[in-house]
């Protein structure tokens, strides 16, 4: 595993135990993603984390054989599913044309999308389906507005081109999801507590207590909300 991947896995692993209580937006995006869609056969949840809405919605369905894959072993340890694999979504430890459907919620933005899209295409059966909610550029604008840095996120155009070039026929629906908090601490925990805070988490230490207090005050003044621009990607593997 590369150093960067190991850091991502460690960061998410540290967040595993408290993940469910802080992952509000993940629940909203997963519900939006599955709404009106039925899946059958072997369904792979890429970047499954500790489970969450996709697992809860799909695993009990008799027509689905759910299994989860994640980079972080600690995340998988807290996942209650029976079938779990530790692995990298960009180098899937699976045979060609083995899977009927891929689902993924709030995970693909951590990946190199071209490599990921090619791997998804490789492991899906012909006409296999892919449903993914991906956090895109423009998210967490509330943090940018007060001068905090936000991880680099893909644009909608990048998502579209990566999956089209890999051989998928697709549609993308953009949704803005907004979550409210009752304190700046809860707001920051919602990002840090899900392991997604590699740029924010260092801020307090690097810039000092005063800067931190000013950031919290600025947030309280503008409103304790975070908004996410989420691409809901619906794709089908076209036969070559
Ligand atoms: C924000 S969490 C989402 C978890 C879950 N899908 C949910 O709905 O709550 C992102 C997950 O993606 C995983 N992840 C990040 N990069 C990955 C990669 N290259 N391969 C597999 N999993 C990855 C992380 O370890 C983390 O568990």
C-alpha cells in the first residue's frame, strides 16, 4: 500500500468507532442514491466503511448477495456484514466480470478516478450496474469562506469523463445536501470523526488557539451548517 493510501486507511481507521454517530450526510446521500433502484445478484460496496445505510438497505434483501470492500481494516472490523474484503478500489482483488452491481457511498472522491473506473468496468459483468454518490467540488464552501482549506475534490466533468472513457453509459444527478449542527465542535467532529479531515485536523495545532477561536466565532456568525455537492452516478457497463 502506498504511503498516501496508508494515511487514508489510518485516518479512517481512527474514526471507525465513532463513525456511525457522526455520519449524517453519508446516510442522506446513500438514501438518495438507492431511491427507486433495485439491485440483484453479487453487490459490491466499494469503500464500505463500517457499514451504514447501503449495508442496512441491501444486506437483508434476498435477491442481493452483499459484500463490502474497504482500504481500512479497522473500518471493516466494526462492519457487521459477514462478507468483507480489505482492498484498494483502484486495484480490486477480484476476477474479471465477477460482479453484478457496484454501489459506493462517499468513498470514490478519495480515489484516482480513471484507475477506479477501469477497475469497476473490469470486475462488472456485461450490463452490470454501478451506483455511486461522490463528493464533488464546491462542497464545504462554508469552510472555504472562513479561510479553511478543503481537500481537493473531483468536478462533475471529471467523474463523467473517467467513467465514460472506461466504457460506461451513464447519467449524473447533482444534489446539494446540507447538514446543521448545534456547535462548531459538532460541525468539525462531523468531518474529523469520519476520517475526512486530513487538511482541517492540523489547523488548530499549526495556527494556534486564537486562530481556532476566531474560526469558531466566524462559523457561528455565518450559521452552523455544512453543504455537500454530491454527484449521484448511475452507470451501466456497455459490452466491448
Ligand atoms: C466517508 S467513508 C464512507 C463509508 C461508507 N461508504 C458510508 O456510506 O458511510 C469513505 C470510506 O472509503 C474508504 N476508502 C478510501 N479510499 C479507498 C480505496 N482506495 N479503496 C477502498 N476503500 C477506500 C475509507 O477507508 C472509508 O472507509
